C-alpha cells in the first residue's frame, strides 16, 4: 500500500512525505501488530534519514483514510 504522512521537522511547519507499507509483523508489540513502512520525500530524503524517532503522532493516510 502507498500513501503519505504529515509531520513537523522544522518548528511548526507541516511537511508531507511519501510512504510505502513493506510489511506487517503480527502480535509483536504487547499483543499488537507493527506496521513497517518505507518513507521518502521532503525533509526525510534531504536529511538522508534511515531511522526517525518521535513520529508516533504523525498521521499516515492511505486511500484517503487515516
């Protein structure tokens, strides 16, 4: 599945980035599933980031749904 996310990288400026779901690991996080995504575009690509912490509040949209 392909979609996009929104987050703030600089102050309170909202930036958009693209995502692609690459896998789901079932029942691994205290009985919850983990969804693995690959992110690219915007500040993520510019920074060359491989792993980003603190994005748990950043919404992801796929097919127009959150």
